[in-house]
């Protein structure tokens, strides 16, 4: 596997940091990966899934959303809608400089963003979510204790995964207005939903809602015993192997 650092302009025009993982042979397809809420492109699950996909001949672009990781911008100015726009910008960069992503994968809130962005990524034929919430507002529980301060002062600093983040009222307003049912029902692309029955961060009921909204072709894979972040290497590699095998049918149909 070869790995390259690249940058491209995101939703706010600031530079987003990305990593392109390439198989040793010419790629048979390109995938775009969106990380979980307040995570980065280098989180264990993203890195291991990319590693597994490159082993199957699929190149992967994973990037940091605006204000996270090595990307420029202020996280406080971002929201779910800007994440969706960052995803569309990443796909546009790939189309211009590499190849339009045929597979788009999102983990947790990144999965919800992928569902919202998919209609704007014409070349995407296979969409995958991993532990995704059916309602973006689900992430508000992470800072419920600060909600009164956010509403009163317009913003508050909260600690998430051990780090401080400034959350503004516009973020709450945005996630509460974001609804995915119509986007999922009108997807017109193959959908694969991964979720663990033991996920204590985003319950498996969310997967049932997403799957119920979607039209065929759609598939569900239970990640039995996995945690939300896929912290066990075997779980991340399993996801990569299943994605590669499942997507082959839809990649071939588009050739």
C-alpha cells in the first residue's frame, strides 16, 4: 500500500487535509471515507478500513472535516450541513484529480453526512454507513449538560473525547433541522448498513430506521460484538472485506 498526503479546498474555502491510500496495482475503484464526529481521518477505524480496502484493490481518500485534525478552519463555525458540503467538495476534488468515488463510506455522524451528500455525488454507486445515527441531532447528547449555556450565551466550550470544543447555537439549530428520511428514500444507489447490536453510542434502532427508509438494493450487516469505534482491528478489516465484496456487483454494473 502507498499513502500520500494531499490537500483540497473545503466548504469554507479553507484547505482540508487528506490522505490517499493506494493499492500497489492500479486501483479498480476509488472510495471516499468520512470519519466520525470530532474524530479525524487517522482514527483507527478509518486507517484500518482503508488498509483493508487497498488490499482488495480499492483506493481510499480519507480527510479531516473543517476545523478537525490537520485541516484548516474553526470547528465552531462548522455544522452538519458544512460536513455535507465538505464531502461534496472532496468528491469534486477526486473527480477532477483522481477519479470520481464509486464507493462512499461514512462512520457514525460521517455516515449520516454521506447519506445526505450521496445525491450530489453522481459517480457514487455504492453507499455504506457504519454505526450511523438516523437523526443527526443524536450527537446533541454529547453536550446536553451545556445546552442551557449554549442557548443562553450563544456558545459553550465542552469536552468531547477528552478535548475542548466550542459548540455554537447554530450547530444545534442545524442538526435539529437536518432530516435524512427523504434523502435515504430517494437515494437511488445501492446501500449497505453496518451496525453493532452492542453499540452503546448509537443504538442499533438507528440502523433499522435507515434500512426501513431505503429502497432496494439495500443490505444490512450486523457487526456482532463490535464497539462503536471499531477499536478491534478484526472488526475494521471485516468491514473492509465485506464492502469490497458487496460493492463489486455495483462497480461492475457501472463499467
